[in-house]
């Protein structure tokens, strides 16, 4: 900085203002400083800046799976909000492994991120309590934290599933199957609860064979869907608990001998171009990320906020598959 100041004929404070984008520098002076920076190859020392200010201007994001299309818009919105606050985003995947989630979250804390946004894989987050007491702002997304008090931003999984199943019931279906994710996952159990609530509200029984929770592996989902569609009293409609399950069910139904109605939780690419188009309960992944990151930066700014559970609404998009009447 001294070399830049000397070359540009200005003081150190002026160089600091230019480097940090602060006001109070005339355009001509800023140009001279920038030319000196370019000529000397000067780069700001962020490590020294951290020691001085106590902030790294970075936030960490722990996702379930970066390859899942649902997390693309969420990741992008987190990044955009962080960028608007002059912060860099660092992210990684837990692969639905609680141990890997813990390892990744603590590694980000060790690198002194200012805040964490976590889509939890585990159900015990007490390991983050020391980090949060030390000032690492933390917000959970899509699923609540386990065994600690922390902000969480969710979609209305219960209400969305209830509305999707009620839609199938309104179109004449009485035997409806539910295919969901692992029962240890909050969203899976909430969507199953919504399914059961809709069936109960309509006075409809739920046979044990009509519900199947587990891995989203296509083999598991195919076997479960095929079993529900077989036998003397097969289901006439299916509710799929997330986008990956829905895609597999679409493939199963393409080979089915009779029309079967389908509603999926989560929208997915090309769902509107299939014939029939896939009726979905859509959640706003980008809004989840945006609201969570806004909350994070309010905490980083020193706002005195009570811990809050923020639940965002879903919406039903009817495209044809959920409106197929019962066969026969």
C-alpha cells in the first residue's frame, strides 16, 4: 500500500478507500490509485483484513446434494444475497450423512466463516453450539435443527402434501399410494403426515401397503410403485414425496397397463412437456435461500432477533397427471 500511495502521490488512507470501495475519493484520484495498483500488481491482503476487522466476509452453505436440481436455485439465491453484502459463499454437500455434515460444518467454522446456512442431514446439532456462542450466525433451511434453538426457514411440507392428495381425492381417487424419502428426514415425515391428514379428512382408510418411505434410489422406488399398482385392489393414484421420486414414478407409469394419476412434491425440469404434464406441489427453492440468507445477514449486522421458524407456502400446479380419473 505504501508503494501504491507513493506512486500515485496520495496518502495511505486514500489507497485504503479505493481498495475497499469507500466514498470520499475524487474520480481523478481514484483513477491514479487504480493505475498504480495495476502497475504494481497490488492485491489486498484479506488475512490481514480479518485480523483487523474480525470478519472474513465469507459464509458457508451445507447442502444435501449439489447434484440435486432442487438445490440449484437455492444455492444461487444464497450466493446473490451474500454477494450483495460483499461476502463470498463457500459450499459443500453432506450427501445425507450426518457425520459428513458435522465434518463439513466444523471445517467451515475452522476457516472462520462469518455465518452458516445448513440443510441438515442429522438430528443433533449441539456440536454447533460453541460456534454459535462464538458469533457464527447460523440459519437452517428446509429442515429444522436438532436439539438446539436456531432459526429455520421451511416450505409448508405438511400443507402442500395435504393439498396435493386432496386434489387427487377431488378427482375421484380413493386408493392413493404415497412414495417418500427416508423416514428420518423431516420433510418426508411431514409430507406423509399431510397425506394421512387428507385421507382422514375425506374419511378414507390407508392400507399399510399404500405407503413406502426409504431411499430415493430408482430401484427401491420402482419396486415400491410396482407393488402398489399390482394385486386385486391396486392404487389408482400416486403421490410422490420429492422430485427424484417423481421422476422414477413417471418412468414406471409410462409402462403401466392402465392410466394412473400422479401428483409430485417439487417441480422439475420438463414436467410441463410430458404427456400428460406432471401435476406438482411446487415450493420456491430460491425464496428459501433468499429468506434464510437475509436472516443470516440481519444477525451478522447485530439485529436483536428472537429465534424464528419461518414457513413459506407451496402452490399446486395442475398439468394433467393429477387430473386423470380412476380407471374402470
